[in-house]
């Protein structure tokens, strides 16, 4: 009995991975073949980009602020509070900016995609779309994937910038240190590999968020309860996958651009 | 009760020319299962031009599945399905899309896109085909007038009643003048008065455009109304056929536990010796 359960679970897992691979490959390739739904891409870019800007901005600002608070406390023991700017900017740009933006956008948009598409599945709107001769992958999934990739790229820049600003706010107004020194250290310590590392990650995270959100949405079964289940799976799996892929990407990028 | 076809049983185009009898839809020994016993097993039937076929059967017998197989929304495990003469059971999805645009489908609950207005729902296909806005508006008004809902042009589906949503769904299915219509329980969950309005529209469509159609329902009254009424264009409403006559191009199929147990006219249905048919009729 237990073996049967393990077998069934393993088969389901393999089947899900296989379905997801085919689904994401087809969605990605659709961008290079007409018809391409540019108006849908713009609408989704607005929903994902403009809609997520405030949460990314706030989370970036306060993460930078917390980093400055924590690091200043530790660095002061070594008389090195002058490098707070360097610490905050490198940490934000290389790691926290991309990952936090990814997780915030996943929480907001993977859930929204899964629930929207899931509701369309259970009300037969997806079948109606197919019956009307329109490919839901082209019409619904591909614009979301590319909107999410492009918008997360810019949202990460916003998160990085506001993170450094947040650190600067704490440095100047709470730690009463020199703001010019903070910002000049933050700027001078940055190298191109840091920026490349920070801007490559959101491309992968954006793809993960939209493809997983849409994948679970379109696989919804079981009515409104199923929509809730799909939403949870989309948020949980995309958040975890963002962190896992971040780890793998960091490994690869550190080999490509080793630290001095 | 004795019912006979009202006149010449061969369907005719509006011009009066006899229609080509090559089926627009043909199922040949089709079976499908979903992780269990077959939902449909060994189903064979066809829909000829100008013909209306009514699929009867209790809830959960596989009627909606049959309809989704008809335009490739589902794939059969066995057997073949010919839609407009093309085998679709193994056709890639990309090739199915243009074929589906030639068939209109009315879903059980309407399946209108709830974020789009009635205009954009009805014009959905035309918008994707980048038809000019003026032409879209004219054709949407024409389709909405056919279902007598022209005033809903700019409304959202959420502000429509259940019956109005079905009528908008019919308008959406009709806008491209389909070569086949698929109705999935179009009166399911509606009150008797609204059901009659929907059936009248289906009769109007059948007698005005002569589009072949496949309609699934579990409501005998609707099925019988379809068979015993015609649309009077002058009066603008449906009228009963003379007593004892039925529409010769409206015939019945009946499903029992996934198997096709009856295929014939209303007269044959009423005189069937099959125990399940008799029980269903009673």
C-alpha cells in the first residue's frame, strides 16, 4: 500500500515536471511565431510593473534600512562604519534586490495569474477561447511571461535603488554618519560583475513567476476550491524555485565573474 | 401518439437546392475514459448538412464530453472523428484552431469572458482577426438583434441574467455564420419561460440559417419542442407544426452509461422498445 502511494506520488511528480517543461517551452517559443498579442503584453506589463511598484519600492527601502542598521552595529565594533554604504549596495544589488523583488512579485502576481486563469478554467472560459479558435497559451500565457520578465528586471532596479536610499536614510538620520561617505562608498565599490549578477537573476525569476502561475492556473480542477489550491501551489512553488534558482545562478555567475 | 415528418425529409438550402449530404461531423467508434471506466464507449453517429441532432440522456452520462470531442476540445482514446471532412482525433492543436472557427459552440453556462463587454464577447473572434471596428459593431448589432438583446451592447456579463447570458453566448456562436453549431445544455438551470425563449432562438436559427447542429440536453420538453415547432418568419415567433407532424431534419440520439442506445426520429423514439428509453421518456 505504502509503495503504491510512493509510486503514484513519484509518477505525478515526474508527470508534472514533464507537463511544466512542455508548457513553458511552448509558451516561450510562441513569442517568435505570430500571432503575437502585443496589446495583452502591454496590459500585463502595466498590471505587473506599475501594480507591483509600490510593494517592491517599500520592501526594497526597508530592507536597505535594516541592512544599514544591522551592519552599522557590527561594523562599529571594528571601527569600519564607513563601509556601510559598500555593504548595503553590494548586498542589495547582488542578492537581496533580485530575490526580494522576485518573492514580492511572486506573492502578488503568481497568485493573481493562477486564480485568474483557474477561474477561467472552471467557468469554461478557456474552453470557450479554444472553441473560438484562439490559443490560450499565445493569448494568455506568453504575454504574461514576457511582461513579467521585462517588468521584474526594472522592478529589481527600483528595489536596488530604494534599498540603497533606505540604507542612506538610516545612516544619516539614525546613525548620524556622513551621507556623502555612505553614497560615495556605495557607488565606488560597485563593479560591472555585481550589476550583471543582479540583473541576470530577475530575468529567470520573472520567467519562473509567470510560467508557474499560469501553469497551475490552467491545470485547475475541482471548482472554486481548486482555484484556491492552484493559487497556493503557484505562490509556494514559484517562491521556493526563485530561491533555488538564485542559489544555482549565484554558483554559475561567481564562476563566470569571480570575486577579486 | 403518432408523429410523422412534416414534408420532404431531405434538408434544403434557403435557395431551395438540396444540400450535399456529406456529414459535417461524423463519430466512428469513439471511446474516451478519464482515469476509470469509459465515459463514452463505441459511439458512432453523424450530423448531415441542415440536420439538427439532439443528444438525450440523464446528467453525468457523457453528453458534454461528446460535444467537446466534436470540435477537438477533448481527444478520444479510440475511434475517429471527422469534422468538416477532416480527421481531428490526432490533429495537432495548432491545426485545430482554424477548423474550430468554422464551428460555433454554446457552453452550458454561457462561458462569457467576464472582464469583457457584451460587444467584445460577441466580437471576440472578429477582434482577433483584426476586422475593422465599424464592421465589428455592425455585425455585433446584427447578432444581438437576432437574439433580441441589442440593448446589452455595452454591458458586462455580470449585469445580465442567466438567460440573457445564454442568448449572448448564442450570438457569439453565430457571428461568424458557423457551418456547425454545438449547444451544450443551453437551457440547463433556467426557468421554463426563459428556456422557451432559448429554444425559440435555436428553432429560429435552425429554420432561418439551416445550420447543422448538435444539441445536448436532459430536458425532454425542450427536445420535443424543437422537433414539433417551426419558426414563422412573418409572425417573428415559433409556431407548432400541424398536429402529428415533426421537423424531418431534427432527430435524436440517446446515451446510457456512455453508450449510444438510440439513433432515430421522434416517432422512432416514442415507439422504441428499449427499456431505458421508455423509462427516460416516462
